[in-house]
C-alpha cells in the first residue's frame, strides 16, 4: 500500500466500540501490533522462521511468544492461574516442531489471541482495574490494569524486535541464491 493510502495508526482512528475508555490504549496497541505483524509476515518464507541473528530470538519464537504472553497475562488479569496447557505452551516457545509451525499458523494463532484479548477488554469492568492480581507461582503483585498495560507494551516490544529480525533476514537472503527461499 502506498504511503498516501495508509490509514492512520490505530490509536488515531478513534475509540473502539465497546472497549472501556481507560483500556482504549491497550486495545489500540494490540490492534496496531496485529496490523504491523500481518503486513510484515506476508510472504515471509517458512524456512526462515527459526533463523537466529547474532544469537537473538528467531521470528518463530517472537510469534509464539506474542500469542503466549497475551494469553498468560490476560489469564492473570482474570484472577486465574495458568493451566497445564498454558505451562506446556510456555515451555515450547522457541522450539520448532516439524511441520506444525508455519508462518500462517503462527499468525493465525496470534490474530486469534488478539481477538480474545479485545473481547476480554470489552467485558472488563473499569471499577476492577486497580484490583490486585498475583502473577505466576510466586504471586508477584500487579493489578488488572497493570497486567493489561504490560501486555500492550510487551507486545509492542516484541513487535519491534520481530520487525528488525525479519527485515534483516529478508535482506540477508534476498540477494542470495539460498534454496530455502525458492518456492
């Protein structure tokens, strides 16, 4: 899309219907990340998902982690602890399972998680935002709004890291005859 055709960033498009006013920035950040990640990963080759540059996390890890951390933080915001499936997913982040983790699957999982988060934000009662919530087995102290805010900033942090990693990988292999990029 040409620059002149680009929409303004999500936060400049106005309030999101049904999302409480205090949680609008969280929803905006999650939707902005989704747009940027979907655009970035369009056409990205599956064979590069687990490439690491300078020992940094691979694109596959970032995509797994983005969905997983949103799921976990929003679970804590509900006042619940992680179940075994969530713990198993956490342990598996960054580990490629042959054939199961392709770009489209990881993007679909992330998009679905963002949808779930927006739905939870819409159901949130602003009167509960300062309620205490325990995080992890150690029950480290946070609040509902603290968890939602951290989810937004953490998502944007990994979105930035993913953006740099993917662009460097594309640049690295675009002038190469590496067979991984031949479809």
